[in-house]
C-alpha cells in the first residue's frame, strides 16, 4: 500500500521570514546599497526581520540568523550573499543548528551575479538586488520543510559473476564488514582467467595468481558462494532488493578416490569448453584440475542418466536425480560482474571453421598451456608448428560495410584492449617453445598501452617477429595452399609497411586475435533495468566521472561486463565498485537528496502522463486507491528511483506533480515578485 | 603554531585521483586529510579544455568534485601544504605537514579579488598557463580554484601595500609564518600524479626554441574557455594557424629520452584537440603523425573514427626532426613508416608535440615507497592488487602509478579507497559497524 | 527606486549544472553586462511547462533565456523534454503574436563566460530592436 504524503496534508504554518543582505566587506556593499535593500525588504508581508551585515558567513553573521530563529520565531530564511556554491552549505548548517529545517532557507547570489557584473550601474544593481531578494522572499512563502529520502539498507551485497572481477569485488566488500553473496553461473570460480597460460604484464602463471585470490575469498567469513547459480527474479530498489536465485544441482558431492574410473565409464563425449573444443570431456567432468569447487560435476544437458558412474562411485557420492533449488536473498546493492566471452568468428572469416589450421588466441593459450590438451607442446594435428601468423583485430575495430555484422545488425566497432598485448606475450611464448618458428604479426595498430606492455612489443621486435600492417578495409585473406606446398595455409596481406605490396605468407597455423564481446545478460538487463550501450556492454552513468555506477541506484558494474579490460583493470574496477557499495551500505541506511517528485493527491486524476514520460525506471507508478467507497487511480512516486529531473512536472495536465524544493508555484511566485512594485521608501538611496 | 589531527587516511595529491579517493573513503565514514602542494585542488585536469571521448567541458566535471572535497564533513583539506616527514610504522604513521604561508589568512579571505584589482604587478602565469597568461603578484589561482583564496608570490612582491588597503577583511599578513600540522594516520594514499615530458628535451625537435612548436598542454589552454587568449593562435605572430601538425610520441616510446613506455593519453588528446581545432578553425588542415593510434578505451575507437570522418589526416610516420623556415613555419622531416620509411619534408604553420607523462613525485626518500624502472610507484601485485605499494599501509592511485587517463584515474581511485578502507578496518580493530558474522558456507564445495 | 522601470526585463532560468555556474564564472571575471537580467537557479529546466513562459511574459518579462546544460545535463531526458516544451511554448507565442525570438534555449556550461555574455547581449540587442513586449491579447490563464 503506498504511503500517504504527509507534507501535503499538514496545514502550513504562517511564514515568518528573516532577510539578510550581506555586504561582503564592500564586495557587494560598494555597488549595491545593502542597507536600503534590507530596509525596503523589511516592509514586505511576512518579513519579520531584515538586516544588512558586513559578513554573513562570519560567526557573528551566522549567529544573527540563529538568534532570530530562536528569539523572533523566524521560520524562513532568505540570504543574499556571494555564490550559493560557496556558502549554501554554511548557511544550511547554521539554520539547522538553530533547530529549523535546513531547506527552509533560500540563497540569492548578489555578488557574482549582481555587484561584480554591474559595478558601472550601482542604482540599477541595487534595484536588481532588491527584486532578486523579493523573488527569494516570495519563494520562501511557499517553501516546505524537506527531509532527505532515507531508506533502510541491508548490509548485504550480491555479486553476480565469479570471474576475477567478481571475486575481487566480493573480497573488497567483505573486508569492510559487509555480508556478500557471490553467485557464479558455471560450476567453478575464476572465469576466463583460469584458461590463460601466462598473463601480462607480469608473465605469471594465471592459475597460480587466481588460486591466491580464490583462497583469500574462501578465507573471508563474510562471503557465501553459490556456483551453478543464477538470478531468476528481482524486485525492490537500492537498500532493499529481493532476489530469487536458482541453483542447478552439481550431482556430485565431494571428491572420491576412484573419480577417474567414474569418468572413464561415462559413455558420453563432449567438446570441452574450457579448451575451446581442442579436447573432449565426458558428461561427468571437472572443468580443469585444481578448479574451485573441485568436485566433479554432471553435464545435465548431455547426461543420459545411464547410471554407469553411480555404479563405480562410493555410495551417495553421485546423485543423478538431484533437483535444482531456489532461494531468496535480501540485499542492499548488486555488483554485476558477468564478464565477457571471446569473439566467435563467423564461418569463413579469415578461414575460421573452413580450415582446421585456423584457431583463436584463446585456443592458442590452451595449446601452449603445460596443462592443456597438448601438454604445452606447440603441435597442431600431430605435427610441430613451424610458421605461424597472428592476425589482430578479429572481431574488433570493425567497419560497417566492410565486416559482416552480428545478429543484432551491428559490427563491433570498438577496440578490445587486451588482444595486442596478449598477442605479443603469446608470440614470446611461441618463440620460447619453438625457437625456429617464424612468427608473422599482422596488425592495424599495436596497442601495447599499459604499464609494462610496451616491453612485450619491443621484445617481439627483438625476437624477430615479422610485422605486417593491414588496413581494416583490406582484410587479410587466409587460403588453402597448393597440395605441393609444405605449409598448409597461405595468408595474403596487403602490407602497408612496405609500399602496400601484397605479400603471401605460407604458414602452418593462423591465430586470430579475437576480441571481447559481453557475456549475454539480457535477462539481468531486463530484471535490473540497467541498459546496454551500443557496443552491448553494460552502460555506466557517466563514462568519465562515474564509470562503475549504473543509472539504477544500488547497481554497480565490475570488470569486463562493462567493456574490454585486462585483469588489472578488471580488479581496479572491482575495487571501485566495492567502494561504492560500501559507501551505500555501511551506515545501514541510504540517504538521498530530498529533491524528488511529489504528487498532489487533490489534483492527480490518474492521467498517467507523468509515467509515460518519466525517463527513470520505476520512479512513478499508477496505483489504485479506494477511499470512501470510491476507487480511483493516482500516480505514486518511489523516491528511491527518482532523481528529480522534473520531466513529470512539465507534462502533467493537472499540475499535480512537482519536484520538492523546485515547485512550479514557487517559480511563478518568484516571477511575480520580481516584476512587482518595489515598496516605497522614505528618503533617497 | 602546531595542530594535531588523528585520521584514518592521509591522501597526498589533490588531482582527480586524490580527490576521488578522498571522497570514496570519506563517504565510507572514514576521516580523511587531503594534502595538496598547490594553492588549489584539481591537478592537471582542472586545466584541460574538454575531455575525450565525451567532449564534456572539463571544468564542468571537475569543479563539482573540487567543491565536494572542500565541503565534505569527513575531509580536512589542506592546500598549499607539503608533507615534511613521515615517521612511525605500518598502520600508525606520524606525518608532519607544513602549510606554506599564503601571506593571506585563509579563514579571513573571502575570495573577492579586490587585492588583485589594485596590485600593480603582473607575472607570467607558468603554473596554469605555461607562461602564456599572467597573474598578479597577489592572486586567486584561477576562476574555479578551490579554495577561492588569494595568495602572494612573495618573492616578486614590492610591498607597495595597495592590497592591504583594498582588502576588506584584513586578511593580508606579510609576516605570516608556515604552520605545521601533525597528523596521526592509519594509512596513506599517494596520488601525486604526473608531469608532462619536457618539450624542450629533444634537440631534434628544436629543443624548445622554435616558437611555433608548442605542446599539448598549451593547446589545452588555448582551447579552454578559461584560457589566456580565448582563441586559437600561433605564438610567433598571433595569426590563426591553418595547417597544424601533431607529433605523436614526442617524449614517449623514445629510448633516447629514457622514456620507453607509452603514455597512454596522447593519442586520444591529440585526436580530441584536433577535433576541437577543426571546429574552431574550419578551414585548417590538421595532420597527426603517429606510430600506432592507441584508441583502446570505451568509446575511443569510435571517437577516432569520427575524427577521420571529419577530415583529420592521420599519417603513420615518425617525425625525425623539426626545423623552421624564415617565417617560423615548422618543417617536419618525417619517416613514412607506411611507405618503407621513405623520408619527406612537410611544412606546417604550427606543430604540437604530444608530450607524454613522467611521474610527478618520487616518494621513496620520504615514504619509503620504491618506484619501478619507469619511475612510477612500484606495484608488488599489479594484476590483482594494482593499488598496493611495497610498503604496508601505503597505497597509490592515479597517474602516480603510471600513465592513465581520467576515467582510469577515477577507477583506480575507487580501488585504492577499497584497499585502504579494508586495511583501516582490519587495523582499527573493526572499531565501527562490524556486521554480524554468519557461518561461512560454500555450497557445492 | 524605480530605476529599472520601463526597461526591458530578461528572465534567465539557469540550471545549477550549467548556466547558473556559467553566470557565476562571468561574475568571477568581473565582466559587465546589463542589470536587466534576473537569474533564477533551477535544478532541471524540464519542470517548466509552456504556460509558465507565457505567464512570465504576461507578468512583464520581455525576453526569456533558458540556460540549461544541453546534452551535458546530468538528468536523462532533460534536454529533449525542455526542447519539446519550448517548442510548444513557441506555438502559444505564435497565437499571441509574440516574437519567437523572445524565448531562447541556450546550452551554457559552467565556465562558459563568453557564451553567457553573448546570449545576454544578443537578447538585449534584440529587445532594443523590437522593443518591450506589447500584450495584444488578454493574458492566458494558467492551467490550474
Ligand atoms: C585471449 C585472451 C588473453 C588474455 N590475456 C590476458 C593477460 O595476459 N593479462 C591480462 O591482464 N588480461 C588478459 N586477458 C583479459 C582477462 O581475461 C580479463 O580481463 C578477465 O578475465 C576479466 O574478468 P571478468 O571477471 O571481468 O570476466 P570473466 O572472466 O568473463 O568472468 C565472468 C564470470 O561471470 C559468470 N557469469 C556470467 N553471466 C552470469 C550470470 N548471469 N550469473 C552468474 N554468473 C555469470 C561467468 O560464468 C564468469 O565466470 C585476456 C583475454 C583474452 C580474451
Ligand atoms: C595535454 C593533455 C591532455 C589531456 N586530456 C585528457 C582528456 O581529454 N581526457 C582524459 O581522460 N585525460 C586527459 N589527460 C590525462 C589527465 O590529465 C590525467 O589522467 C589526470 O589528470 C590524472 O590525474 P591525477 O590525479 O592522477 O594526477 P594530477 O592531475 O597530476 O594530480 C596530482 C596532484 O598531486 C599534487 N602533488 C604532486 N606531488 C605532491 C606532493 N609531494 N605533495 C602534495 N601534493 C602533490 C599535484 O600538485 C597535483 O595537484 C590529458 C593529459 C594531458 C597532458
């Protein structure tokens, strides 16, 4: 049931206005006749007291206001002084110290907007100052006390996605003493980082680094982790999201000694996603050795429930009839850390799927991994790879009309940020594993921008990697070589480092440096009302200033869900997201500015216009009320979702909705007052 | 006079990174002191024109942050102040800060600038305008400076006393002495930023002697609405340039200058400036000589594409030398990488060196925090914990940890706040608001 | 003290994230402009319905400049909505034969000193040419 708007119902007290005109030590006073202004304003209705003062911001100035409030019963304050940006806070707190609602004060800028810009016209400046103050006084008659919007906030956050970004932000939030639930869709933690051999810029083993992080997360008592889990329903707003989670069963409970046997008896063979199809797995499998959680898992989609594995496993270890479970969470904020997926080339794109010797950079990582499908030997099709070409910007920096679009009709016109340095680091690894191999690097621009990245580029040059440069309009071609040739593939490039000559490179293997696409999260976008950008990655409020917040209060972004990033950048973004969550939830209460829409119940006839135009999600709803047997509809504001943009106020046909603190009737009164007759004054200026 | 302050975090450097880190810590309820050596916060960002890739007016997005740090109840802002010594141990640092004399009493000054009006002496403004603009001997640093307080360049003051008479609040004090503040803090965040690579270091580019060879930051000021001239001109004769060259990697990726890294922002700011110049000077030709265009951030590639569509010329080439003709037009000798390193000479009427970034400060001797071979603060675990330094309880953020743009500075500022907050929390013995602990459970494990 | 009487009056509705700070920056530069300018701070310019502008003309303003933040607005939808409403106000103005140039929508940033002065001067020039507003028809009734 929506709450009743109390402030509307209360009878308004008679305004008793205190007026203060600051001389600013002559800055205002030398141009504007402050004493006269104060005297004139004192004649206006409702003005109880009116002063001119040398420095209103000084302690004596502030005390004057406080005394008037306490002793003269002043209940509205109008101050004309320097810019409101300098001293609005000062005066608000003075008013509050006197026991008055701090929003019952209005500030008129008499320095930056009057005395400093009209020195040549003291008379007219005084007239303008008087009128501006009259406007302020008119507004003061209409002002109502405002309270910040306070919402109870659960000291509990949900992190969606258990890649390096999700893990890092869960850790940072938990270390602040808040509860964290982390859910991961797959059955293991770590996301893509687990798949890489070594990572730039430190050349460390990715899984070693990841393991350290996961161990810290596991050691944190405030974190609860659910793998195989996804959000199915959400409701509520910042401070109070109610979320339903569905967790797929794992089917296997803990490790057991003859796991290998249980796997061996499984008759199903599937492409191993972890190796990007370079190897196969069974329907009972482990993503990789050492993964967390480490027990085997059943691939329900492909398992035929033949029961072979159950027979060999110890009693109760495997349960093929386990059901999914659903449970509810109440959290104050949500971190979206749903990550990326590597770009999947289209059929025939530079030979992809057409020739088995064309692989992606992600596959190359698996291939060169000591724990990978070829135990780290640089072999393809059973033969050592001699010559290899790496082609950059596959699925990135695409150009409309040149590249084939994605299903949504758009090309990927962004840079994927990590592929250049990742390629350079892989080139170095190839050299290490196959010192005689020729490595061709076919690029548009080398973007080794980060700290330590340029070293990889420079070393690649030293390691005799051959660079060729293509333009996006002239995509390199990958072709099958003649039967007689001793290299199966031919790469044809128009090389712009050598007069645009077309060069043919015979190679054993082509590596496509594929970029990043966001993991598809349309369901979450719909449930949380966040927006994707044109590049399909989740959209931040402001790409420069507020890069980890979304337009929905309480929903923040971490890592590659927001755009291509490397591990370092994902972890930094995760930390930033954690800071925002901690600031929101740490007090157990969220406080928002009071400048939100308010509905006048007398005037609202449920036209729904405001809702139609409101640009915020779920800030306004039409609800049905029954009063004295009459049923009607009326707009209701959810202050937590309203940012006070005022679009509703401009479109309501009944003038039934306003932004608190910025009501239209206040503005009308100001306009009237400014153009009013100035009260007559005995004596000259 | 000496005061003592007990706080949770001391943030050193009031650029965008330091300001954001302060706000993110203060918003979590921690007590923060922000020490900035210059008379205003804002750092390099406060002087930029518009920012890539949004082309937001830069002051418009900086000023609210600047006033936010000044007004935040949990932040003590100390501008024109420097750390003098750091003692103590991990988690319990004693820091001595000197507030340099402004010769203007901060609490009294109302920022009215009456003193400025009467001061008879103009000085070239090196700090904010690279010698192009001027300020008085007594001056408020710039129009959006925070705090809006005057200071006197005492070395150049002739003590004529005019400001004394003009000041309505008796704020001027020629005898002002430094003040000292002793700070006890659990943690320290270094956000000491960057400086640009010297534009006169490279002999081949004229060593700073060619008048129509300027650097990126100067152009920012030409383009800024608050800049000294308010229009685009070339220094030698004030004429509008109509054939402008950008020389990329002038000071970065250049082993001869000892700067072997990429400075990360220069491609983007050159493209931005080129677009703004093209808007202001529709008839001008603008050419960017580059090695690789590194438009890697969110929305950056599209920005680059827009610039190409606007007709800005991109030439892949390394500028080997710059000389000038008799009209002081810069002549660029360019190795065209795209054409097998063929060498050509191109005449322009203004050349802009896209200078890179050097660390703004070496914290090793004072803070015991070593730097890496690139001179930026060393990160022991750059992948997972990019804001840690080699010393416990001391963290680093923004361009103090390597070149980066504003959005990345803001992100690492959020990250350093999280890292420092966790440290403070564990160090202060969970003194506030400890959430009740529930049983740890990892389902499926 | 009726020194401004009879002179054209300009109402400036200036957003806190744009024009109002622009006006402050102009003040900090101590640049003169005519004092017939009445600047009201607004959080978002979208709150003003078309009748408000008409009412301001009726009350004696001869020109109105809405100084919002344009596409830099922190509020989603503000700039589009404001433009739509100003356009409807133009329709009403046409009916009342009010010169449309008396109402101007201008994007002013927080340090846009020159653009601010430019708008103020242009409006004053215009009012100098076309004179104060003469009411041809009885004033509109605000929708209450
Ligand atoms: C080929 C290649 C090589 C790379 N090499 C390096 C390198 O050397 N150094 C480096 O720094 N970076 C490298 N990177 C980048 C690095 O992989 C990423 O920066 C990092 O993995 C991003 O982590 P993340 O947590 O944002 O995303 P991810 O790793 O994608 O994690 C996201 C997680 O969220 C889960 N998830 C998705 N949707 C949902 C949902 N709806 N509900 C629950 N969970 C969900 C996913 O299952 C996944 O576990 C490389 C990238 C590529 C493609
Ligand atoms: C020409 C040019 C154009 C640019 N344009 C853009 C752009 O359009 N978009 C973009 O995103 N980025 C741009 N950048 C980059 C941008 O300027 C930086 O990313 C950003 O300003 C870095 O902020 P910071 O806080 O890390 O450092 P800084 O701004 O350098 O701040 C550091 C602060 O610390 C203070 N300080 C230093 N040492 C000490 C000490 N020992 N004690 C106390 N205080 C100290 C300094 O005075 C300074 O205030 C541009 C850079 C240049 C050179």
